[in-house]
């Protein structure tokens, strides 16, 4: 069990969780290569802040998220990961991530990503 992280604020929630929520949050919000303990943890999603709000940026965000979450599959903590996105073209896009953990329990996470 881990201390829960609120994905909107990045603050601890004060609750204990037994999902992959923290692992997903950390892998998506940490810039790739910047975590002191493991330089392979993180994503390239932070690079999209400089991108225009074009349709191709949504596809790129989904690819970046899949790459960042691949280690959860590789180390056996997840059975399957599916990433889709909503892009209302208002300067944000929302990644919708479904992770099936090793017990077969699906978990859905929503991660907002800022774009220009």
C-alpha cells in the first residue's frame, strides 16, 4: 500500500491506495531522465507544452504515455495498458489510460496535458 497522490495537484491525499495510480502518475508527470533514482522513469509529455494544439499532438501524447508506462508491463505489474485521448482544442488534451493490473482489475486514469 502506498500513500495516494492526487493527480490534479500532486499532493498526498492522506489515504492509502493499492492501485498503480502512483506509478502511472509519476511516470507521466516526471520529465524523462530527470528522476535521480532511475533515469529511465518519466515521459516526454512535458515537451508538448511548446507544441501547437494540432490533431497530431494528441497522437504524439498517446505515444509518449505508452512509452512511459511500458515498464509497468515489462516488470509484470500490469497485464495491459490502453491509452486514448480527448482533444477539445482549448489548450489542453486529456489522456485516458486504462491499466489492467496483475489481478485482472481494470483501473482508469485521466491525465491532463497542456499544449499551446
